[in-house]
C-alpha cells in the first residue's frame, strides 16, 4: 500500500515538532521515501513532509519536472532533504498563493523569503547545500514548516486572502487547474 493517507488540518499530529533522523540509514528509510513519493505524485503535490503521512521525522521531499497544480512554476529538482536547515539570504519577502495537500481545496497568500540557503542530507546521507530563490525557495520553506508543526494558514497575514480554490477561480483571482477538483 504505497499511497498513504494524508493527514488533514485538524489532526493534532500536524502541529507537532518532528524529530531528527539519526543515523541516516538508507535501507531503513527506503520504504518511507517510496511511500512519500507515491503519495505526493498521486496527489500532484510539489512536495511532501513525513508528518503529513503521520511519520514524525524531519524528512521532506519535493520537486517535479512539470506540476499540474502549478503549471507556471519552473521545474525543481526531485530532492530528498533530511534534517534540513534553512538560512534566509535576503530580507526580501514575496507574497504568493499556496496550497497544501493537508488543507485540500483551499489556497492562501503566504509571505516567504525570496532567497534562501538550505542544507541537510539526502537519502544516502550525503550533504545537500543549495542557494535557491522564487518558487523553489517557497516550496522548501513550506515543506520544512511542516517539520515544526506549522501549516501555511498560520502564516497568512490577511485572512481575506484565504479561500476555496473553486470560488477563488470563479472570481478570477487564481487559475483553476484540471487537477484541483480532486482535492
Ligand atoms: Ni503542505
């Protein structure tokens, strides 16, 4: 059963702080990572954090070549990031619409650092150290927030910029994607 049930907002586990993975044992991690990729891709997600499937560990995955939920977004390399550390590289904050597989059917405008450095380890225990900006930086910040029990609605500054995908699309505020009706 590789596709796992996604926890939804309201489940208290999504508000917990997850524990680091130590040591990084590739063999032991493989089943979890397979399930995470299958679950994320089945839901057309841009990323997924382990706590979203009820595993309270500091593991996130993200990346795609093309994503039907975010058709205008540039590709992000498929990445496993374990025990991540994020460092903002600029004070510039971008505001843009975000969704989350744990908050289905909704979108909100969330502030994120435009440019960040992220560090951590891949599934083989090899270090990752990247500087990224734009949508890539947004996805990493969103996924890593899950490891600290933060769902994106907690970061919305003006709750008037939070609503249902279908209604926002009817108003022409966001573009409805073919896959959006499933969530
Ligand atoms: Ni999310």
